[in-house]
C-alpha cells in the first residue's frame, strides 16, 4: 500500500466589506469593477458569486472575498449581464 501525505491548507482569503456600486456587470472569470468613495477599483478575476440580494452581493476572487453593500441612487439604471 502506498503512503500518502495529507497537507492541510490554511490559506485564508482576505474578507473585504465595501459600500459602493458595480461599474460593470459581475461575471465569473472576469474582473469586478467597483465604484466607491470617488474611485474605481478592479479585482482579480471572479471565481464564484456566493450570494445576491436586493442590497448586497457576496463574491470571491482569486485573492479576496468581497461583500459589496450597494449605494442606492434613484437616478441610476439597473445593469443587466
């Protein structure tokens, strides 16, 4: 019988909570563009979209888990992917 070494990975990702809006539709495999505090940031490619609700979205990129809490503005249109 062949012996196998089991390695426990403890690589936890950073969890970032941001209040802002998506500048472009969120798609797996593409970068997220987030607008907040008068600036726009881009992420590493999105791996998973975990949860979508009326006031926030939870998604994972290569490096970070993001919780984006939406800023509501009645003058903005809804973006469809």
